[in-house]
C-alpha cells in the first residue's frame, strides 16, 4: 500500500501511510493559509499566527506543550510558505494520540494573549532584520518581489516591519476564523500506526472544527516583461545575485522535464554552471540553480555570490551556458545522470517518515490528490533530450529574465546586454 485517503465527519481530509517497520509516527496538520492569501496591510499574518500557536492554549501553557512532546522524546515544529502553514510532530508510536491531541489543541484553542502577541511581534521583526542582514538569503526575497511585482506571491512570507507592526489581535482572530477551517485542513500521517487509530484519533480531536468554504487566492496571469534589473547597493565583500524568471506550476505536464533541466543547469556539482562558474572560471564558491512550483505558476532561479568586479562576467557566463542548452540541447549522459539523481534523491528522502509525511501532506492540500511514487519515477524517466531543449527554448528568453543584486556596484547596461543574448 502506498497510502490511503481518509476523512473525518466534518470533511477534514486525511492522507495516511502505514510504515510498520518504524518505531515512530509523523503527524502534520496542513492549513491552506500562506503569504499569497494575504493582503498587503496584513502581510506576514500567516507566519505570525504560526509563531503564536506555540505560545499556549486554553489547556496547555507554552512550556507544557514543549514538555509534553519533548518529555517523551518527540520533536515538533511548524513552517509557513507562500501557499500553506504546517504544524508537525514526530514521536514514538505509543504517543500518537498525544501528537494529534497537542496539534489539534494548538490550531483550535490558542490563547492569543495580548502580551504574547506583542512579544512575538518583536521577535518576528528581529527575524526580518536578521535576514535582511544576510544578503545571500535576502536576495531571494528581493528576487521574488521583483519577479512577482505588485502581486501577493511577491510579498515576503514574514511580512515587512511595517505590516507586522500593524497586525492586530482582531486581524489574527478573524484570519484564523476564515482560514483554520475544515475544508482548508489536511492531516498527513506516516509511520507505525493503524488506520483505525488514525480515524478514531482524528475524529476525537478534530471533528469540532467548523467547515466553511475553501480559501482561494489571486491567480498569477501576467506575461513576463524583462529583461529587468533590481540593484540594491550595499557595502559587502561579495555581490549576491539571484537571476531567473517565471517557470511552471505544480500541475504543468512539463514539470518533470523542468526538474531535469534544472539539475543539468545548476542543481548539483556535476551541473554545467558548477563546472563552468566554479571549476573552470573560479568566479564563485556558491553557484546553484533551483525551481519553485506553485498552483498556478512557478519560477526558475540561479544564485551566485561573486566578487563585485566579477558580477557582469558571472552573469554573462550563466547566460552563455543557458544559450548552449537552447541551441544544442543536452547530452544523453547528462540526461541520464540528472534523471538518476532526481529519482534517487526522491526515494532517499522518503526513507524518513517525517519527509514522507510532509511530501504527502503538501500534495493532498494543494492538489487534493497524491501521485504514486512509481508514476513520478516513470515520468522522470520518460523525459527526453527533445523535451529538455523544447522547454529551454520556451522558458529561457530575454523577456523572462530578471536579475536581483545586492552589492557595492554593478554595470547595469552590461548586464542588460548579456541578458539580451539569452
């Protein structure tokens, strides 16, 4: 059995995978609430709520939540992204009931004390300031703002200092009433626990969650308008570069080719960009590419940290490598290595039941179905050299090329000239 789809009486979706050889079980509650659901004035509220839910409930203090889980050897955490918020616990199978009890208590009965809100507001502002002081991280936020300009996908997940300062307790309570509802929730469970126990426990602790309607977001439907540069001048030892453009959604049939293309371009140490930029030209220690897929769009991103004097040279070399793929495609050897790399990394990830739980939960929440492992492996294996060249020609265009820079200097005309050769 790969997994089973189950549900509670109030239509909370459950996706469950039994792994009998493990001592542990991982449980996650996924909420369809993230930064792209937020208006500009409450930007960061999903992330704010994620922080606050660990501060105590009507029957558990902040310390008691930690002590109950960690006191039996469990681990727990949460995260917020553009399209979801997740709270999870990994624990021994004997304490599975406790994990659902605690998670359900957190999402249904948070205290939201005014003093906790004010304390956590300051913590989040410091978190925002911290990332802004790390250009290698902040440049990705700048890139998103540039690529998805004036759209909720371009809003930082943590919000801005201004928006976080303005979020009120009523904003938080109203947001939870609208988003933390049964049709916006998925429970994902993997590990050594029976189906009967899963259904019984979920029903016991989550059947009181109100249903309401499923949340929707503003779709992305704009055409790229590059090439474009966003240059933030800062006195740093390196210039940090994030470049790329609009990619594919998680529903696009070409997404498996998108993954393979990304690995060949810059996804590992065998990639073209690593060999060219680091090994041959010695321009960067860090050079990599990555992709992001949302429900209606996506992005391809290339990052490099280089000496300010080498900024234009690095970008020009990246464009040159992309151009080679567009013009001549990739070799059979590159294709084979990339497909084996992706398939192996995917399977090895699923050897951890926490990772398995997160993978299943995201699929069920965002797509309302989970694709079978063998189907995914088959589609990766079916990607051809023709698919890669065709996709490269489709995505890599001057109009779909954006460059975000944080550093002391950059020759913008030279960068735009290089981008025009894409």
